């Protein structure tokens, strides 16, 4: 069975020493009384829930999966899941970052994200049940009517009701303009919705009393394409005026998908047969509400891979210290043993450090992005809200795609550390690989994220937001440029920052002449941008570590941080040179291949 220790020390380091989140939080009226001790105490308790309640259910849940009754269409989750969820809502975890007006605790989103990182490490599949609810809550909170909020948000905040996002249909995935689900207006202002949705995470289960589906569908007179899509609330059970549950709505699960991973998360095909729903927002403007959910989900998916990267690293590190195999190339290290622990071998260390560097870099980016989202919604200064939203829009596809790609690399590397023992189920390593694989696919595949980054977020405003991030790098370079101890961290990001301007301009010019050039370069481009962002945060983390050591700290944490930073810049960051070269090869070598792909 896998082990897991919540990385509270590193979380505290990122929040309080690198990002210094408390003053930023206190600048917002909602968090005026927030302090570091409160944040730390909440996360310490959250870590206990993840490690003690969720982790023991991870392998057993994967083996059992969910069961669908074909007659009642009810889904049963694995043993222990329902009890864990009851404990989750009883402790108030569901309400952690929700608005106090609806029963929430009003804690910062960064705290909620770090709590979810720990739950994802312990059991990603279970965590998806409450996780989807946050996106549905955000959509209704932003676009719902006062009546809709009063009806649904209190129960969703408490966790008594969960939520889903129902987008995908059998004939269309990301291209929602092809959607066929229909919404027929009724005399009382409701709508009868008919259609089939597939791949609906947590679409049916036995954990909560009600499931609030947010469904995209078309009105009879809707214009074609994405501009003709509306958003509807379709509850599993109707809600009576007094808030009690009424009759069963005609929305049900017709099948569960048999998947590579996250097997204990009920991925359902949902049938709507004249199900009654109410519209969210304006007619044919459904994507406004759904984008609130999708953007929240994209940050959440990045967080899923961050959690898996961390837990895979912890288990691989523990195994490498104990497993003996051969002798060190440079001479015997464990004289009292017949062989040396495999951690003495350079390539084993490379695999371990790759996972560690990607976990810790991802955590810094996730915390920074969470603070941007907090500022976008709650900062009293309109300019800060606008700037934060703009920067978050740039970073969201990087959070989703770069962190999940890195999670794929890291979980595979950590399974490799185990050798044959990683390939069998007993140690849990192969499950981390399988569970992570979906994260690169859903909520917009990583290629879609790459196209969004290069095509919309960068070229769409002529690189203006990218230049703003470049100013952050420039400020750090100016601050530390003459510090020889920081040179190994500052020089690489300074050089890449300068290269990105020319690189982006070149791709933009080629894309203007032929749009396929953007498609051919986008995936490589996102990975270059991801390293630029990670490099910036790794340089900041190294800066803090060096200052603490210079101030006399003997805490080995700071030495470890510096060693990991050096590894990242020496072994992972240089990937950018190859990526820029392959991105520049253009689309012809891909598109002029009819014979090869005949």
C-alpha cells in the first residue's frame, strides 16, 4: 500500500516565504482577519483527513469501482466512500472557501487548493465527487438568479448536494457547437431538456442527497454553433419551495464507463428525457456560465496531477532508500549490505529529482494562480482585479497542460524507480500512472490548452500579457543580476525571457500567413512557456533559500530547495532549446504527409 505525508512544510514555504500571501489576503475585506497561523492549522487538519481517511480507500476503491443498477439507474460507490464523504461534510470541509452568505467559511481559495492537492494525493477518484461541486457552485454564484442561489447554493456549500458539468455528447467533445441536446420552453418558465451526455464525472452516485446537473442544451430557435448554446440547472430530484426534495427528475445514468484509471469515480452516460430544468443566465449565452466551471476545472485538473506527482515521489523516494540492487559505480556505499540502496545510482536520483522538481514548481504556480483568482474576485482595487484576471487567463492553460504533462513524466519515472514492483498493483505506483493519464485529456485536451495559450492568450493580444509576465522576470533579474550566487538561477530565465519575444513574434508572423503554423507549434510553445514560468518560481524559491542560509539558518529544508533548483535548471529547463527548434520546423513536415498517412 502507498504511503503519504502531507507536504505541509513546503506549502508553508511557498505561501509565507516566497509569495507572502497574508498581506495580499488582508488587503481584501473578505480576508482582513486572515493570518498564517490560521492557514497552517486548517491545512494541518486537512492533511490528516487526506492521509488517514482517504488514502486507505484508494487501492480498494480502484479495485472495486462503482456499480450501476440497470433497473433503478442508481450507482453504488466503493465501500468506505459514503462514510468518508459524510465525515468530509460533517467536518465542514465542503464549505471551506465558499461565501459565508451561503453557509461557507470564507477561507482563501489558496487554502482550499492546497487542501485539494492533499486529497488528490491520497485519492484522486474520491476527490472528484466534491471537486466537481466547486465548479458548479462557482457558475451559479456568478450567473445564477437570487432565487436559484437561494435554492441551491446553501446545500451545495454544505456538501449535502453535489454538482456536475454536463457538456460532452457522443458525437462532440470539445467542439460544443455541434451539440444536439434540446431545451423546450414550458408555460411556467421551466424547460424540458432532452439529450444524451457522456463522460460526466460524478454524474451519479450515492454520496449525497441530490445532484445538481448544469447542462448545456439548445433552444428551438437557437442560432447554429457555439452561439446557440444555453445553460440549465437540472437537479436529480426536484426541489420543493420549502427546500425539501420532491420527485425524481427524468435525468438518469444509463451506463458507467470502464476506464483506464480513476475507476472509483463514476464517469456516467447521462440521459435526459424531458427533464425539467431552469435557465442560468441569458438565452444562447450558456458558455458564459460554463466557462466559469471550465476554468475552475482546469485549475483543479492541474491540481490533480500536482497531487499525484507529490505522492508518487514520496513513495519512490522511500523505496529507493530501502531497495538494494548492485553496487554504486563509484564504489561500495553500504558496506554492511550485499548491495547498495538504489538511491546511490545517478539515474535513479534523476528520476526522483524530476518528480520533486515538478511537484514543488507546480505547487508554487498553483498557489500563485489561486491568489490571482482571489484578487480577481475580491480585491477592492478595480485595476488589481483586472490585472489579476488577465494574468490568470494567461497562466490557466499552463497550469492545466504543463502540470499534467509533468505529472505523466513524474508518475512514470517514479513507477520506473520501483522496477517490476512498480508494474504490479501491490505498491500503488501503477495506479498513479493510470489515474494521472486522464488529466491530460479532460477539461480540454492539452493540445487545446496549447492552442488557447498561443492563439488566444498570447497572439490574441499581441503578446501584451506575456510581456507583463516578462516584467516580473525582469524585476527579479534586476534585483539579483549582480548576485553571483543567484547567477545559475537568474541567467537561464533572463536568456529565455529575451528569446521568447523573438520566438513568439516569429510564430505569430508565420501563423498570420498560415494558421496551421500555430497548430504545429502550439504544444512545443506551451512547454517552453511552462518552463519559463516554472523557472521564474524556482528562481524565487532559490532566492529565499539563499537568504535564509546567509542569515544563519541550518534548516536542511533550504539546502534541499537549492539542490532541487540546481537540478531543475541543469537537467529539465534546457529542454526549452530543443522545443523552440522543433516548433520552428513549421507545419509542412506535418501536413505534407498524405502518403505517409494514407
